[in-house]
């Protein structure tokens, strides 16, 4: 069983739901308290033992590259003023630990993953959707890698949602269950609520075998006229092991404004340096 050494972060989206904030700033750089979304995702990958981060970017995303680079002027100034540089340590990704590729057209998530094929090579890899903010300890990907070491094959993270919400997500057809592990017998992208095979939605974290790239190579379009990762995974289910891992933690949809505010509030209320002040402020507002 090959280890999971590489992770793909599809970050080429335009972030139109957060305009005008995302006119000049990538949505992945929006902060949850004082760390951008993409930093949380990279930290989660590191916790899971992943060594190389592959960012699939687009035009206007250079801020992500700058974030994970060394900021010489900033660090020199902070050092001269006696300020603690450790806060910047997680933002440093060396040349061997990161790579950037361009998705030149917005053709869907499956296409974005396919753009990373040459760097992924012939080994299993993880996928992170940074605006799916997965909050817990251990992190979602660590839980998935632990499960991968048990069962191998392909894994996806899932969460239970109210049945009326399934039409916004990829949904699994569940098989046998073993604790947090569920056999995946089928996948459908954004079904009508009455047609959904379950209320278990795919929640933004994946471990996939390299064969998925050969399916995506055909560039077949699915829901919304886009090349869907869900369709490629569904095609592989008959020939490879597929399991879902129910994440033991909280998930916030930071692709929506309400979910983004919820994530900020949840993290702030866990921070010893600000929890009391934020709680008092929130209670005062609610009055």
C-alpha cells in the first residue's frame, strides 16, 4: 500500500459569492480569525503526514503563492523589532514541498484535478477543497489516512445533512457500515431530494488512486456541463474499493457567507486569547 504523500488543492475558482471582497483577493485567502482558509487546509495536510502540496491556481491567485513564500522584508523588520517570527513558520513551504499548476479554463472540479496529473504521477493522492472548513482534532484528513491504512483503495469524507439539503452536494449510496467507515456503492452529483440515495454528502476531502486521472482524461462533461470529479469516482466504484469516512468534527461551508461567519465565531470561541471577549460581545448583540 503506497503512502499518501501528495495533496491537490483546487484553488482556481473566482469566488463570486464573496464579491466585492474577492475582486482582488482569492477566496482561499479569506481569514478564519487570523489564518486564511488555505492555511488551515495545508496544516491539516501536514498533520496527516502529507509532504507535497499541489495548488491548481488560475489568474489572480498569486497571493496564495506569496503566502507560502518567504517574506524577507517582513521577517527582517520583525526580527529587528524583536517580534516573534514563529507565527510565520507554518506559512513557509520550500521548493520541494509545493508546486503550482494553472487551470486555464473553469471546466469543473474534475478538470482542475486532472490539471495536476503530471505532478501526482502514479501514486494515490489526497484532495482538499479549502472552502470546506473541517474543524476537529485529529483533523479530517488524519482520520482518513488512518482509515486508508486499514482498508486502502479510495476514501471520501462524508457528513449527514437534512434530506432537503442533499440537492446541493454529491451524495453516496451507502453499503455496509463499520463504525465511521461506510462502504460506497454509488455516487450521484446534486440529486433531487426525492431521488437521493441517502443523506450522506461528500464533504470536501478525498483520497484517490491514480486511476482516476485516466477516467478524467476523457474530459466527459456531467452536471452543469462541467467535468465532474464525482462522475469519475462513480465509474471506478465497480473496479476498486471505495469507502466513506464520517468525519468526527465540525464542518463549515465557507463557500457561503453564513457558513463563513459561523466558522469565524466557532474558532474565536475556542481561542483563550479572545473567547471571553467574543462571547460577551455576541451575547450583547443577541440581546
